């Protein structure tokens, strides 16, 4: 399976016990609120909280192939012709942390869109364990569906104050893998930032390719941010990806943080490493700006 094991690894050592009732109490229905039950407990003391002052923020939706696909959108209030950033979530969906990341981008002048890419399969917040979430939702999501939904939201951005000649894509874990795949799917993307997105894996009918497979023809520059202690993404696979990209003449780059494991940017989880998260964020912003997404 794709990235769920990485999320299991990053939760190892979590403190506190939560029964099913307590877990369910954290579940909310609106995008950008609450957390998936499977990710609890949440480390509220380290969470970054970005306000909406000066922003237009909240849920929007479009219809893709007859299916309503919601997204959390944040952008500077009253502004037009904005550079666009797609924010792709972990397996836990579009919760408070992902919405906050969208607001962080919006505060920097972006139209940030975090689409619910699991909407056809179900609500990640409803499952109390990683195993159930993986079985009931993640394993059933086709790559082609995800790529099509992102296509549709870029088209939406064009009609909603976005400049689609300045599109970047940022994703975490499960979403990090799709940063690579979507950058190959849509070469009009200016740049991507993949936070600990899996690079190799077992293919299936729903997941016919991994980033290593598209690397020889990838044109879009992607910044890969990885943890040296990530038990689910060996540094050897990062080196493998780097070698293929270099041979292809692609200008992507990698930073491996030796003191971090998986999900080091997730400030609501025990895996959070503040120094590396802040360093990675600054590198991500600089990467987008240096490649015309500003």
C-alpha cells in the first residue's frame, strides 16, 4: 500500500489513551475542522494557528464527473489574479492542519486550494484506526481520479481570481506522492514541493505508477523534503530518485533532514520537528518564488 504505513510509523510513541467515544468526539463534518480519529491524540501545544484576518477562507465545491468535490479555499480578501497553490493532504484528509497550511499560503498572497480527494470513497475522520482507514478509503482511491480532481480545481481557479500561469503544488505524505505524479501529468505546473512523499512502491491497477517511474520524463522542478529517520521512505530511495532525475536533466532538488522522521512538518502530531519544519517551509516558499509561483 502507498503511504499509510509511514503515518503508522510517525505515530509510534504517541502518549495518551483514547477510547472510541473520545475519538469520535473529535470528528467534525466541515472541511478544515477537527481531525481524523485515527491520528489522535493531537499535540495541541505545538499547533500553529493562522487566523483569517484579511482572508476569504472556507469551503467551496465543484462537480467533477457528476460528483460534488469540496475543497478548503483561502485567499487574500478582495484580490485578483493570484498565484495558485494546491495543498494536498495526508491520508487523514482536509482537517485543521491542512486548512491552516492553506491559510499560511494565503497570507503570502496565494489562492490556496486543498481539495477533498477522498470524497467518493468516504470520510477519513470516521475511522478510528489507520488499518480501517487504509482498508475502507485509501486503498480504493484511483490515481486517475485524484489527477482529474486536481485538473478540475485548477480550472476552477482560473474563474475564481487565480492566475493559472502561476500554479504550484504542495503535498504531504500521501499528497507528497501526488506532487510528483501531478507534476508529470500537467507540465504547465511551475513547481512542486513534496514533503516526504513515497517514491517507490508496489504498483496496482489503481496505482499504476510511482514517482520513480515518471522521473525520466519529468519536466517540472520539484523540491523533495524528506526525513533521514523516516522508516517508511529509506534515504536510499531518495538517492535513487535523485540519480534518475539528474540523468534526465531535471532541475528538481532534495533536502534530507537527518534528525527527522516521517511527518516532521505536522505540527499537530508527535512526529513534529519544529526546526526542520520551519526550515522546510522557508525552503518551500523560496522554491515556489524562484520558479515563478509568486
